[in-house]
């Protein structure tokens, strides 16, 4: 018996496309609200210079009658920050625009707008990771000593508050020593929590979940829900107001990747060590940090090192090289790396599973320190007022090019582009710190 099924009429079946596009995952942007905003006037180069007059030593003893003291020498500390131009573009052909159901030009504008905010947020995190004040959960001495049980607790937060207060880090909603009496008086009169001086913290959602399993913190956060000051604020505990961001970086320790010696480069005779890092293609953080390899004996002056980078989807890889296992501070050079841009010829942006020949020692760049293999480490940032600044030389510029010109006389392409000239500068390392630890919630979803 003949039966006409849907397969017989596949050529005549239409395709339904939903008019509304699907939502993206949400990125939480929080850092800029805590930065001091400083303009760099045009015509003054790309370096911003700030100065701090340090305190003079206090007198050691009383004055002698009729004798002037020897006096004190004033000292100045200079802090500098550099700006750089960042930008990107999305190019679309006229055929793509004419034949696609959705408005791809409008979608390109929206996606470029997201990219601007997320790029600045990521770059700011990378900059403040250069801060020198670090506590490790459990008072261990290094990131590599953290374990899967090194989870954030109120004790660690108290350590941070004590350290910042001891150093004299100024708090938000405080103008320094001059208003201490005013602050104390306001507290006595019952001024709202929102108006009282405080530090601010930026934490990863996994660290937030760890703290939410502490009854003391949960109670404090629940009472402070009605007095939020900041974007993505989740509550206050003790002297810290907490904000959450899923753009906080993390670092996962991985087993070392080995290499073999060859003779296809310009490495001199010696023993070399390599460290591989994996950067997620979404944010570009170096989040997979591989242990340092064993020594590789190279015979030069035409020596090289061959290595196959890991093949995890969603990551690109970089390879660092050095002559000491403890002081690797340079990218390797390789023909497999980018062919244009400031990192042309360096062993970076390597495709998963790529077979790479390292031909030399490249630009100076220090890889993130590796946690122990299998341990993921999350930084928690705690800021005092004016800890860091965002420097702006030229504000964000976006261009929407959809008309014909000399380079595109037939108007065959549309371009959405953006650029911004800015930088992030640590103003005072004593005004902020980070606490590094693991989480009980690592790898429990997705």
C-alpha cells in the first residue's frame, strides 16, 4: 500500500524562523563604578603621571630650648599609568544583509556595544591583578599551596579588613581623618547603613555561594538588601559591601605539557622550560594554567622545541619559555602564532591541538602563577576609595558604515566598528587587596 509521508513533500515544506532572536547569557559589569575617573588631555602623550607627597616622620623627642630642630625632608611618590587604543569591527556583506531573515546590521551594532563594555571590564580585571597586596585562604604562602578546601570564610574577610585598616586604606563615603568625628556622630544618631563608610568587594558567583552557606553572612546580607548603593550589590557584611560579577577571572591548575628538542630555530645551547596557558575564547582570560615542564636540553645555536598544545574546545593557547623553571617571563616565538599585530610571531592565540615549533625567546610577558593541578582559584577583590583609576585619552567612538565610498564603490559591505583610548592605573597598592581561594561550587554545573 502506497503511503505519502512527509519525506515525499520535503521540497514543498517551508521553514519557520522565530522573529525574536534568542537571549544571550548576561555579563555583569561592575568595576568601573569603583574607579576614580581621570582625563588625560590630548597632546600629552600616553602616560598619566600622579604624585603623592608622603608623610614626614614624627618628631622623636622634645625641643631643646633655643635650638631649632634639624627638620624633615619631604618625599614624593610618582604613580604612572599608560593608555592604549582598543577597538574592533564587524563586517557584513550586502548579500548577507539582503538574504538573512533577521536584521544583521542592527544585531552587529548590539553585539559591538556589548563587546566594548566587556572588553573594558576584562582589561580592568587584568590590570588590577597586578596589585601587590594578596592574602591566600588559610594563610598559605602562594597560589600553588591552595587546595580544593581553601574556601572563603568570614575569618578571611576579617583578615582583609584588618590589613586594610592597619594600612590606613580610606573607605568609600569617607573623606579621611577630617570627618571621623562626623562619621561617629552620624552612626550614633542612627544614620542609614548606606551613608556609613565602607570598603567594597567584587566576588565570583561561586565565592558568593560559599559565603551564602555561612549563617552569619546570610543574616547580615538579608538586613542590608534594602540599602543598596552599587550595581549588582548583594549585601553588606561588617565593613564590606559586596558586589557580584561573573567576569571575575579564575585560574585552574593543569598537568604540565612537555616538549622535545629540535634544530629548526635560533635557541642557544641550554636547558629550557615551557609553560602553556589556555585562554577561553569568550573573555580571553588565561584561565587554564599548566605546570612548568621538565627541563628540555637544546643544542644551539639553531635549537628549537616542538610541543603539541592541548585540544580543549573553546580555548586558544600560549606557550612561554625560559631557562629557569621558577622565572619564566617570556612568550616563545613561533611561526604558528599571529602574523599581524603587536604579538606577530609569538607563540600565542594557538589553535587547540596545534603542533608548534618554538624557535626562540620572544617578548617579555609573565604568565599567571599556576594553582595545584586540579584546583581552581578565584580572586576576591576588596577596594578602598581611590585604589585605582581609569584614564581616558579619547572617549568611545562607534562608527556605522553603510554607504558607498571610494574603497567600496558598489556598497557591498557594511561595517560596525568601535575604538576607545584609555587605560587602568593602580593609584595605591595599600588601598586594595585580593583574597585568593577555591570554592566548594567549582564544576557543579555546565
